[in-house]
C-alpha cells in the first residue's frame, strides 16, 4: 500500500481531482470552434484535418484502460501525475504546430491523459470518509460535463478574438497547475499488495482492437460503410478483440479481469453506460447545429459560435449542480435507481425537443433536461461499479466503464452523422442537415435513453452471494453502504 498523508483535507482532494476532470474534458472540446478553419490554418485538406479530432479519441480509448490497470498496481496518484505529463506536452506541441502532422501528434498526446477522471474517482474511494464519498463521486463524474460546458464558450471567445495558439498555451498552463496541485494536495491511495506483472500483450491487443473498431466507426461515413477499408477494420476488430479476450482469461494478472466484468452488476452497468454515452452525445451533435444554422432555413436560430457556447454552458454546469441530489438519491434508494432515473430524464429531454426545437429558450430547456439525466446517470455508474468489484481492481474497473461510455459516444457520432447526411437538404447551393433529420436524430436519442432505462432497471440489486470480496458483497443496495465499505478499507 502507498503511503498517505493523515492530514489530507477531503474538500481539497475533491476540488483538485474535479479540476483535473474539468481540464481533461476541456481538451476534448478545445478544437471545436477551429474545425472549419483547421484546413486553412494547417495547410491541409478537410479530410486530413479531421484526424485532429480522431487522434484524441483513439489515444484516449487506448490509454484509459491501461491507466486504470497501472493505477491499481503502481498507485493511483502516481499514475495521475504521469497522465498529466502528456496533457502538458500535447498542448505545447499543438501550440507550436504549423502543419497537420505535429498537430495530430499533439492531440494524440492530449488523448493519453484522458484516464485522469476514472483514476480520480477510484482514488476517492481510498481517501474519503463514508459520509462524503457518494457526493464526491457524483461531483467528479460531473466534471466532464462542466469541462465541456466551459470549453465551448472559452474556445469560441479565444478563436474569435485572439490567436488560436492561445487555446493550447492556456491548456498547457492549466495542466501544469493540475499536476502541481495533485503533487501538493492529493495523498497516495491504495494499490494491490501483490500487483503482479503488467499485461503488455493484453494492452497491445486491446489497443489494436479498439483502434480498428473506433477507426471504422469514426471514419466509416467518409470512407464508405461498404468499403474494403471499413469492412476490413471491423473484421480485424472482431478477430483481435476475441483473441484478446481469450488471452485475458488465460493469464493470472490480466489487464482487464473479464470474470469481474462478467458479474451481472458490472456487465449491466457497462451496457447501460454505452447507451447513456450514446444518448448524451446525440444532442451534443444536434443542438449546436440548430443554434448556428441560418434563420433562412426556417429551423436554424442564426447564433454565432460564441453565443451557441454560452447558450449551452448552463446545461453542462447543471451536471455539477445536480451531483449532490444524485448522491442523496443513491444513498436513499441505491445507485441503480439513480441510474434508471437519469436515463428516464434523458428520454424526457429528447421527447420534449420535438416541441421545443424552434427557439433558443426551448433548446436551452432541452439541454438542461438531458444533462440533468446525464449527471444523475454518470454519478451512479462509478458507485455501482465500485460496489461490485474488489478494492484492488477499482481503477481498472472504473476505467473500463469510462471506455464503455466512450464507445457509446463514438457510435453515436457515426449513427447521427449518417442520419443527418442521408436526410440533408440543399439551400442556396449549400447542403445542410434538414429539420426532419434533426427530428429523427432526437427521436433516436429518445429511444436509446429509454432502452438505457430498461437496462439500468435490470441491474441486480445486489451482487450474487460470494461474487465479490467480503467487504463489497453487500454494498450494492445503497450509496451509503457503498461508502461505508469503501471507508472501511481506506487509510486513516
């Protein structure tokens, strides 16, 4: 076990880790205002410039489960500090880039730091007293939404009024600040007493399979869903991931313990996470376009990038406002109920969009309702996972859950992209998404949210007897019990 600081203040620990999550989320939305200008800024084609987005997605997907496993074996604080390094380095590389290749490299480095959120959530279990754990987990989960909410208006303001390089210099400075605060204020948590060897073949296999899968999903629309490249990548993903699964089941110290992920609580929570990730991202693809399309379309609201970001910011902040409420609901009724309620709220938000899409205030209401549901659901997922896995596998299990959410968002981007492309219309010589396309996309989000609620309702109320270690076996029924179990293993 790592050493800890007995005088650590829970409020300071939560604040620092939440800031780390906000900065990590900021990296994902940082380049959104630049997407249209990247070909000109970097002297490349639009197709090549799209890799600036894809590189972060792929690197984050590969790095997250690896960071989780390393956190369990080497210590979560140590791996948190290591994860901050590529955030700083990637931001500096992007700030200095003058062509597309270094920009892609820098964005890939930023993606390597995406494991800070599941690592931070897992570290909370080691460090906090029981009465503070539930709310702190929900707050940490909400940090991703806050980062995205602040990122859009901030990036738009800088892009409109200063050099785009300022975005990355600010990101580098924030990352350095996060690293310094973690070093100074966050104690080391627990790690496995006998960590075993790191599963390098498992890391390479999972990384290869994920890259093939997510590359096919994210690039299928531009390459053609029936093209040899896309189909070949899907086939490679299936073969590699099946081989990876067989390998993980054979070795004593796997990267991801598939037997643990197969436990009903973990399995159903991860399935719900994919669906919630899909539903969360669908409205993020639709609403900004509705805000910014010209009023001449009859359904666009003609807002600037900066105005769009400001209209959407309250929705992200709502996730943090709702974190204490979600924690209280989990403590009273159990995180399963909170997850189900969150998915139902998402469903209501999408359903309301069919009547509220025609005004800025209506879209604001839609995003507020949807993100309220996302905040409730995201806060409940780690509590469910941590109540069903052994203490020494907390970071690995949380990282795998985060990966499931990322896969959901990637599939959402592909599906909604296809829907909007297939229903596009021509106006003034420009091909634009149609109103019918936006409505179909929101209906899909509504349906997926409803399926997520059904899956969440199927999460077992308790793990099967003997399926988890003695401390965790009875924690699934309530957030308070989960916190008590975590506290009993945390250092004094």
